[in-house]
């Protein structure tokens, strides 16, 4: 796997690069600005990018804007936002078209290198990886016409886990239930949300999008 990094903190940028190298992942670019990232991505397309939201010169949303540009120009490239800030509005922009190949993790909550590498690989492979804090914050911003109102609290918990990228086995482990029970919950969620049977993975993405947009 080949990954480009955009982070203005030299120590953090080099630290992440070293972690990736130790995991046999090639680092194609180590950038300090959003413009540099876009230039390097255009020159040598990576499999994924890791980008901070706030980059020079204004440290507002340059990184997220670069992520959106990459999503638009190169939909095959996975985008993993790594930030210390919960920016729900910006996250919704990133997830506007699809949750495939998108991740949003909080720096302070990354406690296991293996989990971080697994999330990056999942995003590069077209999956999603969202920090539970991001998901919970989005959940609190539901509308009165929330399409998820028909779900029970237990089903909403399952959907929240799905949004973080958890498989049925992962859901079963997190909720301390059998995998068969997890599969039943997931199937019920699809039915209640009116998601057609178009393949397991695409149905999960549609369910996650409904969840994040609600």
C-alpha cells in the first residue's frame, strides 16, 4: 500500500510516516501544506492519503478542502482525516456522496497502532473508519423527521458500530452477543430503513450514510 501524509507538525508527520514504514507501507509524500499534498497526489497517485483538517496558512479547513478535492478528482484514493478536532459539518461534506473509502479519526483517541493501521487499510480498500466520538456527535444532531426513529436503542447501537467500520463479528464482540444475533440486527436495520438487497457491503454503506445524514 502507498500512502501520502499531510500534517504541519513535523514530529507528528515523521512519527506517522515511521509507523507506516514499520508496517511495510510505502510513504509516497510527507507534506506540510494542503497545496503540497494536492501537487504530490497528482504527480504520483497513492492508494490513500492521511490529512489533518487544519493546515497552513490559516489553519482552518485547508486540509479538509484538500480531502474533498481528492475525493472529487480521484475517487479511487482512500481519504483518512486525522485530527484533534470534531468538525461535524466538515465531516458531513466529506461523507456527502459516499462513505466508501473515507475515514475520520481523532488523534488523541488513537490508542493502538495496529487499529490505526487496520483502519487505514480498510479505507484504502474502499471501506470506512469513523471514530465513535464523531459518530456519537452526529447522532445527537438528528432532525425531527429522522429516518432512524423506527430503530430501537439496541438497533441504533448496532448501526453506530457499523458506522465505525465494524463487521458483524466486530459488532458481536462489542455488544457481547452472538454473531448470528448481530446479523439479525443488521438485517432488521436494512428492512426498517428500506434498503434493498443489493449486496451486503453496499447495503452497509447506504445504512451508514442514512445514519450520518440524520
